[in-house]
C-alpha cells in the first residue's frame, strides 16, 4: 500500500560550486534566524537512488520523478508529483526490484505504453541538521548533499555537485521558508535553478529537458481565432493529465476536475465549430463524452453523499428516526469502493489511452477551418452569442413545461446548454476581456441554479432507494420522507430563482 507525504522544500546552490565537487561546503549556523532556537547535528546519511523514466524522458519533461532509493529512514520507491513550485506529493511504496504497479499506474497518463527504464543513479552523502523552535518542535530539516550522478542510458556521462536543501517539517508554517531565506542568501547560497536533483543531473550530463511545462500561456495580443481556441484546448488537455493521478488516488475533487476538462474540450469543439472542422473533432468529442460518463460514477457519488449528509445534519434531532446516518455511511462506503475501482479500470484501459493519443494528434496537427485565421474578437464573439441564443430556447422551454418529470428533463437540458455557453464565454475571455468574463459569471449563476435542481432530482432518487432498503431491514422510513419533501422544496426554490438569474444573463450580453 502506497503512502503519501506532502513535501515542501527549497533547494540552494553554494557559490562557486560549478558542479564538480564542492564537498567542503557547509550550511551556515542558522541559530537565531527565523525563530530557530537550536540546531542539532543528525549525522551523515548515505543515499543510493536510481531514477526511472521512459526512453524519451516523459516524466522529466512533466516535472515528475520516480526513484528506487536505499539508505536513510525512508528507503523504498518514491514517486514525486508536482503540486506547486517547491511543493510535491511524494508517494511511497515498499522496496522491491520492479517498479510498483501502483506507482506506474499514477504516471500512465504520461508514459502510455512506454516502458519505465533506469535513467540515472544518484549517490548522495547527506549531512543533516534539524532546525528546532524554543519548545523543541521541529521546524525543518536542512541538509548539505554531496551528489555524484551517473547516466544509465548512455555510457561515460557523470556529474558531481554539492547543494543545500531545506525541507519543511510536517505541519510547520510554509512562511518559515520565506523567513529563513535571507540568512541563507547572506551566507552566500543562491536558489537553485533546477527543480530537482534529477533535473540538474540530466542537464549536467548532456540532456536538458527544460523547465517542466506549466499552464499553456495565453495568446499574444492580436492572435487569431485559431490561436485562441488552440491555446484553450491545450490548457484543458493539460488539466486532464494533471488530475489523472489524483483521480486514481481518490484525491478530493480530482475526478470532478477531470470531468470538467472533458466537458470544456467538448464544448469548445462545438462552440467553435467554425474554427475547427467537426469532421475531425466529432469522433474525439464522442470519446470525451464516454470518459465523462464513466468518471461521473465517482463524481455523482461525491456530490450525492455530501448533499445527503448535510441534509441529515440540518434536521432537528426529533426528525431523525432510526439508523439513518449509519445507513448513509454504509451506502457511501460501498458506493465509494465500487466507484474507485471503476475509475481505475477506466483510466487503465486501452480506450482511455487511445483518447489521449488522439487528443495529442489533434493538437499537433489541428483541423483548422478558414475562420481560424480571422480576428479572434469577431469569430469568438459570434460563437458565444450563438450559444446564448441556444440556451435561451432551452430555458424558455423548461419554464413553459408543467411541473413534473418532463420539466425536470427540460431543466437538465437547459443546465447542459448553460455549461456549454459558460465554457465558451470563459474560453473567449483572453480575446474579449471583461465583457466575456462578466457574461461567464452570469452564466455560471444560471448553471448553479440548474445544477442544484438536478442534484435534487438525483437525491430524491437515492432517498427512494435508501427508504426501500431501510424498510426491508425493518427500519423506520419517516426521515427519508422528510428529506424527500425538503428536496422537493429546494427544487421549487431553484425553479423560482431561474427567471431572475436568466435575466442577469441577458443584461450581461456581449
């Protein structure tokens, strides 16, 4: 079973260390700096790490490291996933001779079917210091690492350097690192320009993968409609890949964010059909819809569980009859295990990997139409207005439908149209500026109202199912009826709020 540790650290280089030694370098005495009351010498640790990657270094390009390390208190396999600059999630697995399946799965969105092979061996002699507060609390671990790197994919490529590292203790305030940095800079250290030891080792042995790719930049002023749409698509493809490991691990909101990325991609294909040829994008849109549906098993469970728990918590105690909370916990636990297994199966499947390959191919050779070369303001503005007109038809139809299942369906259709219009407006913000941003915010309000209504429809279905299970077990069903009635009331309130929310959209038109 893999364990996860949030790693917050900063790396520094010693002045004059050109990467060929520097073994005499030492950390300065940090006593008194940034609230440090004392510094303890924890001795020398010898570390031996072999880093794995694909032959074309896909993990390094994504800022990810995978290693097998011996020595120290945490010997084993370590996968480090970037969270933010200087922040990574380190996922650990027991020592073994092969890459653990659980860790290989977490990077499959990058590796696809490529094998993970030994890339680099790093031997580190680590001189460790503990930085303590006045009450003895560990603030951080500071170390000086003398490193020897050897490339394993080519012969006779080695490098050596000395670096300093300060890793925040679990639970410590990240502001401590800011407070400490002036003392380190004053002692002659400088922030490292390499995000990891592996990145520095690759660079100094003849392979620079560059700075790991961040979010796709916004197009430059005057960019064409095609350039704006492609930049948006790249951002969504990056989001899809970034949240894949979290979805596999069950990280909160990761499945939802993956699903949002698939919807934004599909919406862009349809909204900006005059920019991208739908003959090429429709097959990919169908696969993205399939993925969103499969991921929805987990997302719907998350939303429904939270909604029902909040509803029960809001009930006065006299209205809670029988083991309602226990039944909710049991149902949620069973559903969660089933949903997690389903998500993992989907993301490990060939169909998902083929979708990723198809998305990469489309972005590498986009099927641009004539409008792609025209001014973005003109093309994107008209596309957003078309989506708003389509939404208007859906909203008016829903409001004119008598209450009941048919209206529920019409409101759900309007919700989907609101999402598409909102996503289209958000994609146009870099080109259209504040008007598109304001319109997107108003569309989000409509989407929220309609989303609450649809969540209530799903909640009522779940309550009927739970009541049936409770009745079969001889438990009281009164509370489920109370909750059902409250969900009906919330649905009616959402329907009454819709006209006003829609009126604000009309007022914010481009």
